[in-house]
């Protein structure tokens, strides 16, 4: 059974720091992995989607990598800003079982302090 | 539309009432998903539509939950005889096409927060 884990559960950093959020998954047979951001009381905003054949995706100050063999993805945020404060979730779509549902981690709650 | 739109944003219901939650997906998106998110938890899959066809409803927690998408665009999630444990945020997401049913990039609405008293 696929399990997705995100470490750390919470992170507080001063503004300007570069930081890394980790996502690990137990079954490497995935179609894709997606990173989302969720602000309090809001829905989920898609940040980056990495297909299983890809190694990384970049969008602005965000870079997500995927190492399928080791079951890991990292989200790198460069030059963090207070506006980056949110909960970051990763989710995978399995190749086996129900391939329509996302399997979610519990998220990393990020606070960037001015 | 520009994004996925959900209504109402907030709904308070008395136990036993029926509720209906609406989702307007991004125009042209064939795939539509409903998720349930409890406080402090990740979203839990409820059901999936491809156009008007409900291809997967394995996540619906009971027969009190019903979803439809009659014309392949707007979808409604209906909960009959609401219970307190139904209190959650109900998220709708759409995707532009899928490969063999596998969702591509998902775009979520802001959710409908249901509180059952």
C-alpha cells in the first residue's frame, strides 16, 4: 500500500533563506507526483507536476526533483519570502491499484518570518 | 472560467438535512474529482468523473453521498441526512484530459466548508 510521508511536519525560517521540503513514498510505481500549496481556509494550488519519466520541474523560485528509485521528491524554495508561508503537500498517483486517486502526504507547514 | 469555482463556500446544516455542493470546473476539463478534507488531514478521494460518466465512486463513504455531472461540466455533490461526521471541506478538482484515466495536473477549487450541527 502506497504511503506518502513529508518531513518536516513544520518549519520556521527567516526571510531570505533557501529551504528544502521532503516527500517520500513507499511504492516507486507511480505515474506522477504533484506539489501543492494550501493557505489557511483555502483550497489547494498546484505548484509543480512531475511525470514519472522526469527528474525535475522548475517554476520561478521553486524547483522540484523526483528520484523514483529511492522514492523521494524534494521541493526547493529559493530566497524564501513571508508570502511563501503556507502548508505544502505532495501527492502521487500510483501505477497499481486505483490510478485515479492521489495519495497524499500530511504536508509541511512553513512559516517564513520577516 | 479562469479557475475551478465552488459554491457555497460555507454551509451550516442541522443534522438530518440534505445539502448540495456545486462545482464549476475549468472550461474544457474532462476530468473532475471530488475530495473530502478533514481538519489537519490530507484530502481523501471521493469520486471521479470523465465527462458525464462517473467512473469511480469508490471513495464515497456511504450511500448518503451522491454525485452527478449530467452534462459533463458542472457537478453536484449531494449529501442526504447529514451527520456530524460529514463536517469537512469538500474540494473539487478538474484536469485537462487524462492518459488512460490517470489524472494530469489537478486544479482545485477553494472548497465548500460544511459544518453539521
